[in-house]
C-alpha cells in the first residue's frame, strides 16, 4: 500500500536529462508512435529505442486501439 501512495505523489513525466528543469510527459500515443521526443524547455531531442521492449509496446498498442474503439462507440451512442 505504501508504494501505491508514493506513486500518487510523484510528479508526472521524467526529468529532462539536458536541462534538468522540465518534466517531459509522454502520452501513450506518443510513446507508441514517436521516434523522437523533444524537451519543450531546452529543445533537447531524445531518441526512443523501442527494440528492447517490442513485446510490451505491442501490448500497449493493443490497449490503445481497444481504448480508441470504446471511445468511438461511446461517442456514437451519445
């Protein structure tokens, strides 16, 4: 339970390794489809090496697609 409460108190995103001034937040869509992310504060570009986590990204993509379908169905039923 303690770890759960700790997670709720930690800032979102990760600290830019360049400027150490800005927390870079990634959406699931950005994580899945972008190859490079950029710090909006200092402009540092970071490449995303997805080769080591292909299986996890595949599962996240399935989740993303399913979520989009649910959103689409809900919007049609509203």
